[in-house]
């Protein structure tokens, strides 16, 4: 693909806060954005002129959308394969259909990761009740039974502790094709957020340490508490994954930090998010180039921007009613507040986030 | 005015790059923007859903616009008085009509500034050929003859050196009501960019040092090279001006740094820009809160954000063909690039800007 000129249009599938922040980043670079989303009340619709409101299965609408833009990307990994194929028929799609196919299925994803020599938790496929028993034999307990597709924020998961009946467990996840993963007694959760350009250049931000509440990311701290060797290994895992996928754009690789038998820190990859990621929001205030701009640069065929960090960063998600604390945050002179333009603060809904960046030596 | 809730709409008169960056800042805070501009190709139209394309004299369009928003502001100081009055009849206008009246006329502006005990260059009114001779007698030469209204970027100005015929000079500026200002042999040009909230709180960013080429701002360096006493005096001038105007929003006060008879640095106010200002663009990358967000916070009745600086900042305007250097800037890992979405790189046209922020001790 040629390098897009300023004034070109980025097509974005999905109109949530990630699509919104991608559109804002495109605007910073003098690029236009066209948001495609079936939801009339999409937050991203407020920040761009060109929108399409249509289902992801509407082939005529997808064709019109793709023809009207210069490149297409997405804010969510569950873009239907047929949607991706339709779009890619007309315009370059980044990250491409193979990335989607690899990351939409937990079993395919983990198999792919291991094939690169990148470690994950032990896992085994579960297709029915009898293969679940076999998987438990191979993986052991405690373990986590997860649907192969469409899980997020802890949905589609069942913890298999000692004593839980396998019939019940398989029923709880809807008797779907699944994967059983060994429970990882992790010390902490981290993510490597990084970008790969069309020319194969790779650039990672410093590693993020993530804390979840109710399976939803609550805070990200950067840099993560992590030894140099483990940090280097983590970035190397992300780089190998990106290279093997011939990836273009920003990706996040979520990992667990564990101690190996010798007491050394080591990392296990949990999953790949083929998109900008909540654990990279701190880059909007804490890095020279933010993840949204970097993604736009990559898919536009532009050089990647610098990823230097400006200090210690702490990002806090405003989830549901948290947004009622807005006034407290507004009075904090170190806080940079981002609200997503959502009117309805439902429980668990990401309404915005706040980042504080402090001088490196004040931590 | 009550504090606006998230989701409220900011009305902005003017659709250039300042209106565009104000709209982007509103989006960061979960607020909507409605851009009013007569120019079909306004850069700000790309980044918001609500736009009105109509002349500033269209009273019906202005009424509809004002009724559809919660507060109105502007990106340019030459908003016609009648336009401001129309809008203010329906919704709060910040900064208000008195600010516009004071700053639209150089004579009124400088008289107002001096009335606060804030120093400017010597000046005298010029209404006709004979008052020009009298003004030259009072102010001396060299001096600058400027139209009272609608001058910007050096337009509407004539330098009166020894020997220039007064008839010719008065003819060059169109025989309009004018002001003669003593030429100031300044050491440097600086600006104080600051904000005042609805509650009267005042917050300035660190002082900017500005370098012009062909009367157009080329670079801004922050912090300015300036002694502590002069810096304190400069901020005090801006604060007194803002307080006397009961100002709400961001303003820039442009000043000259000169040596007094005793060799001490002192500042003379040149002009007040009642809006976000090119010399404040560095705040987008170099401060906790940028000038665009701060302006939106102020006019929305929200608390002002922190103005701490993240390092030494250098902002370079991309003017006309400068934008052809884009690729060089894109490869600079310390550069943050902002393009305004303008398609036609005419000479003198501001196409974008680049900011580099470096650690304080590396300067």
C-alpha cells in the first residue's frame, strides 16, 4: 500500500470509545475518519463527519463504506470474518483477516503463540463432555474453562476448582467448543502495547502493570514492577507475535508474571488484543506518541512515532458510577480526564479514564 | 451560569484550526461541539457532527445555532458586535461582548491597558492627516502606524521611519482611523497564555518566547529567556487584564521585553488576544492541561486544570510549503505533529505545527 497523504480517510469499524479516540488521533494528523457502526448512539459518531449506521452483515453498506475510505481498521477483535473479507475486497484492512482469525479463537491463538516458542499457560481443547474430562487430566485443577470465541471481561469463563462437577461446568458455558487453561498463580498482570509498521519496524511502549476489578481493568501503572530480564522477554514475545502475524498497527499482548521453579520471574502470554487497548490509554498523556496516533500512523503507511515515556503514569478507568467522582478529578491539578461521551452510566460500562503522570523520581 | 454536565454542547464561532482544536478538546471532556462558520471547507467541520454553514450576519441562523447549544465561544477576535449580541441574547457568550469591544480596537485596547497601570509602548490616536502629524510629534520616530481595527499578522501596518512622507503613510493604510505606536526596540517577544474561570480563578502557563518570520509566528520556546522579576511582572499584567475584563476563558497577552533606563528587563504589553493562541499550542504536548481544554473547562464552568509543564517545549509552525517537510518531522522520535486538515498549502497559511518537549536539564 502506498503511504496515505494528509487528508486521506481512515475507515473504522466500531463506534465505541476506542473508535472515538482513533478518530480524534486521525484528526491530529490531518486525516479524516469514517465510522461504521450499527449503534445509533455510538460515542465515536460525535467526533467525525462521515458515519455509516448499518449492521456488520450489510454487504451493500460495507462496500459503500470501504469504497469511500482509503484504508480500513477496527476497534474490536470480534469483527465477523465475512465482514472483514467484504471490506478487504475493496480496501486494505489492517490488521488483516488472518490476524482476526488467529485471535478470535482462543485455541487457535494459544496454539499459534506456542508455535513461536512463546510460553502460555498449559491448555487443552474441549469439544464435548468426554474431552473435558481428558483435558482436566492433562491440565489439572484449578483450571479455567473458556469458550473458544467471543469472551471478554471475564464473560464466557468458568473456574474449575476441585470438586466442581464437569457436567455443571460444561453446562455453565453453554456446552460450546471451549479451551481448558491451567489457572496461573500470577504475581501480577502486565501488557506489552506495541506497534508494527507496514515496513516491519516495531516499537513498544514501556510495559504496563494492570489491576482488574470484577474482571474489568481498573488501573494501569507504568512502568510495571518487573525485572529487566523479564521485561526484555515480554517485549520479545510481543515482537515475535507481531512479526509472525505480519502485523500492521497497534496490538496489546496480555501476560502473567509468574515465578519459575528456580524463583525467577518469567512471563506467560494470556492473550493478544489485535487493536488499541485500555492498558495503553496512559500513552495519551504519558508518551510522545499515543497508541491511537501510532495505530493511525501504522495503517496509513507512515513512520512510527516515538514511544518515550514522560514520567510514571497511572491510568484509572471510570467505570459506571465512578463518573460521578468527576468533580474530584477535575480539581486534581495532576489529572488528565478523558470522557467518552456516553450518557448512560450502566454498571461495568467504561465511561472515561483519568491519567496522572508524575516525575520519574517522585515515585 | 450553572456548570455544564458532560454531554452538553459548546457552540464555536469560526471553523479554522483553533475551532478545530477546541472541538477536539471538548470531545476529550465528553462534551459536544457545534461549529458555526460561513466557509464550506472549514477544517473544524471534519471533527464534529453539528455544523452550521451561514454568514455571521444571518440572524436566523445565529438564533438557531445559539438555541441548539449550551454556551458559545469563538476562535477569532473579530466577531462582529452584532453577531455577538445576537448570540448572547440566547446563550452565555464567553469571553463576552465587552471583551470583544475592548480588544477589537487597538486604541480602546491600549487605553484600557494603560488605565490598569499596565505599560505599553507610547501611542497616539490618528483620525486624519493633521492628527497624524500631531501624533508623530508626540510619539516620535520610528513608529508604527496601525489601523485601529481588523489588523493581524502584520496586515494594516506601516513603519514610519525618518523621511517617510506622512501623506504616503496615511494613504498606505487606507486613510482609516488609526493608532500611532512608538517602535519598541525589544530584546524579545513573549506571551502570557492564561485562563480565568467563571469563579475568578486564574492560571497561567509558563511564559512563551515567540519568534516571527514575515510577521507570522514561526517558533515558540518555553520557558522564555526572562528573569524572575520580569516574568512575575508579565504574569501580573495578564492577571490584572483578565480580572478587569471579568474574563472567562483562555487569553493570550503579547508583550515586548525591553531594557529600561537602568538596564533592567521590563515588559510592555503589545496586544490582547481574547482566545486560544498560536503561542499556546505547545501546551497540547507540554502541559498537563492544554489551552484548548482549559478554555472549554472555563466556559463550561468547570474547575481549571493544572498548568504544569512537562519539560522544555519548542513549537514550530508549519506555514505554507513547510508542510512538505512532513516526512522529516514524522521520522523525528521527539516530534509531536499536528496537521489541521487543510488541503491547499498557500503561502503564509498555517497548515499545522510540531512540538518537541525535552527533559528540563537537557537544554
